[in-house]
C-alpha cells in the first residue's frame, strides 16, 4: 500500500461519508473524522460487495458501485450516530 493509495482512500472516504451524511435526514452527533472513517469503511465494503455481485469495473465511473458505497455510508453514519447518541444518555 502506497502513500498515494492511502491518501486516495481518505479523500474518497471523506466524499462518500459526507454524501452519506448529507443524505441522512436530521442532525448526526458525529464529527467529521468519524464521518471520514465511516466513509472509508463504506467505500471498501461497497467495492467488495460490487465485486461479489459481479458488477464489472468500467473505464468510467462505476455508478452501481458508487450507489452501493453511498447507501452503506448512509447506513453507517446512521448507526454510528445512533450508537453515540445512545451512549451519552
């Protein structure tokens, strides 16, 4: 794993996490670093899921894979926000 691939994962994770957070209604009680971590995990899981389902990698934007990643980010942000909210009570 190179520095470039690590930085790429952080940038993609930040974008995926931010989009997932924006699509989730209401206020989420998580910070941006945790949002980026959730986005990185969602991006990795979305890619893995796309490969398992046989979604082909194309020379352009892989829309199906991207949608999977964003949906996983929405679910991840919701779960983490719910867990953090529940732990403060």
